[in-house]
C-alpha cells in the first residue's frame, strides 16, 4: 500500500470535495474543473488547504477540505 497523499486526479469527479471554514462556518463543494485548471492534478488534496482562502471571511487558517460522497441527483433513490 502506498503512503502517498491522495491527489486531485485520484478523486477527480468521483467524490465531492467539501470545503469548510471553521471561522465563519461557511461550507461549499469545490468545482473539480476549476481545480484541474488552476492546479496540477498531481497536487495532494491536503495541500490545497494551504492555498485556499474562505471567500466570506478571507481566512486561510480555518479552511479544511474533506473528500465526501457525491450528492445523488434528485429522485435517484425513489424508494427511500
């Protein structure tokens, strides 16, 4: 098993990339296409926390990025 950190290309469009600011409680889901345009896809996702700033309070210290399940389209689970 590899000890490398997961990169943008490892999770590209397979999962949501949830961005949270613990200073102002803002939450957002990253745009994969923008990330691929702006960064090398070999960049570890964890390192994005060091370059992201909250668009509301401008904090860079309180931003956390987590990989999460994709939100299914509306009606994807009609029996639930």
